C-alpha cells in the first residue's frame, strides 16, 4: 500500500512542532539531531510546494492578462 503524502499544512504543523521542541531543549542530542534533519526535509518539501503553487499562480495571472 502506498504511503500517504502529507499535505503542506500537515508538514508545516509538524515543522512548527519540531522547532518548538528544539527551542525548548531538554531532548537528548541524538533526538535533537534527528528532529533537526526531519525539519530540514520538511522545509525542502514545503519550499517545493510553495514554488509549484507560485508557478501555477503566475500561469493563471499571465493567462488572464
């Protein structure tokens, strides 16, 4: 069964939780590093989705002109 891809909003929410956890500290170094890496991956995914959305918006606006 294929893995369900998280939505932009779900990824952003998870990223916010990771940032909050890292800011609060208290986690072991290994867990913090793993969360940091996961956060970087989420940032890449979110950025890619935003770029795709921006391209779609530019295309629609250009067609409308």
